[in-house]
C-alpha cells in the first residue's frame, strides 16, 4: 500500500513537535511524520522562526515517492515550505504539496487519512476540509 | 428497511461524547468494510454523514447523551455495524 509522508512546519519547535505527537496518535500504524520548527540557535536550543534548509533535510530524510504533504502554521512557514520545495531535486518537487489546511486539525486528519493509504490529493482534500469544521455548536440539541 | 441495510441507535456515554480517539477508531474500523456506512446525530437532527470520514464525523458535534444512528448498507453491513457498535460499547472505558 502506498503511503505519503507528513511534514509539520511551525515557527515554534514545541508547536511542531506537539502537533506531530497528536497527529501520530491518529494513525492506525506508524506513518512517516516529521516535525520541523524553530531555528537552531547554535547553542542546542531553538528560536522562533522557520528554516527552509532544515525543511529540505527533513523532506529528503522522510521522502516517500507517493508524496509529501507539508502542513504549516502561518505566513513565512508557507514561504519556507515553498523555498524548500524549490531547493529539492527537480524530480522530487512534483510529489510535494503544501496544504492549505489549518495546522492542528489538518495534521490530525491527514495522519488518519495517510495511515489508510490514501493518495496525496485525497489526504490533502480531507485535511483542507478541516477548515470548515464548526467547533462550537450554535445550539444544544 | 431495504435488504442488506442495517442500522442501530447508539447513546454516547463517554464524558467527552464522540471524542477524537473514538472518532479515529470509527473511521479506521469503518474503512475495513466495503459497506456504505453513515452516521447521524439524532439529538441534533444533524445531516447524515459518511462514517468513513473524520471530517464528516466531526460535523455531528456529538456530546454525551446524544443519540447517534449508524447505518450500514452492503454485503458486509452486518459485520460492519457489529464492529462499530463494539467501539461505542468499549469507549466509556477509554
């Protein structure tokens, strides 16, 4: 069964790792899932920000020919993801997709869908549909 | 009810209703069967949703005490419904 990889991208290392931890719980079997967040400060820690080169390394390390779905938080995380894809070997680029999904809900749903062996497009469609989930009911039944 | 279609009503007893872990289990189990499987929150008179989709299950906004109607249609519908009912029977202990 084909399987895609998920890359969680955040300005915060803790957010990326926390989202990855939550998402991993949703998969029926372990899936290729990596958290990339923050910028190494050279002293063993991380500051807030995103690092396209770290993303490139993560994508290459967890590469899946069936596709790689990147889920990002806001703003420059998407720009870093775009830069990372552009830095990949040309033959890898078409299999990478940046999701428009909300980070947490999207990752949770994507992990479940990916563990079912669904295609990159199908996983991303499910993740992006999370943007329309109404969290708070308007009225009690 | 049509032949090959089975359904059950399930009252959610877990304090968190249809919480994430149970939702996950429903989707994973439902996807093992070829039957068309749907769910509806009768308490909210929600739309009927595809039980093989977590996004759609979330639309049920199912809370403790809500009654869900789960329906399966197809050759393995009986097995599917039985497996799904078992999830809810076990969920209060998760």
